[in-house]
């Protein structure tokens, strides 16, 4: 006997069927664009700073980029570890903005961090 379409849909959708909030989708799209720009800049970073310093800076940027990419995947898939990782990364951005003395960067990073807490209920398992 053929299965009904509702049972097929419920089996197919048995995974995480939640959709991320619009603001998270926008953040993820801009995050991917930022990762592409970072991928272009990393070789330049390694070449512009003489000696081991450029290589270390490029390595740190690469590691942060990988962690950021993982957090974007988690945010898009609406899983709690993605939210947590994104909050940690955005918190680091706030701290770096404080030390760099850039008020617009600090404001922007802080607003994104506040938004993450406003959408927290979407990321509870």
C-alpha cells in the first residue's frame, strides 16, 4: 500500500526543520562575503609583513576564518552550538573593537551581539 504524502514529509523533515530568523540569514550572507574577502587578503597579509610575523598573522586569520565559517553553518542550520560559537566570535569582535579604539566598529559589533541574544530562543535544542 502506498504511503501518504504526509508520512513521507514527516520522515523527510524529521531533522532540524527550523528556519533561521531573517537577521541571521542576512548576517550569514554577509559573513560568507567576508570570508571570501578574507581568503583573498590572507596571502597578501603573509607577503606584506616581513618575516615570521606575516605568516603568524595569516595563520591566525585563517584559524579565525575557519571558526567563523563553522559558526555561520551552525547559525544557518539553527543549532545551539552555532549560536554559542557565533556569540563567542562576536564577543571577541567587541573586545578587539574596544582595543582598536574604533567607535563605529564597537557599536556595530555590540549591536550584532545584542541581536544574537534577542534570537536566542530559536537556538535552544
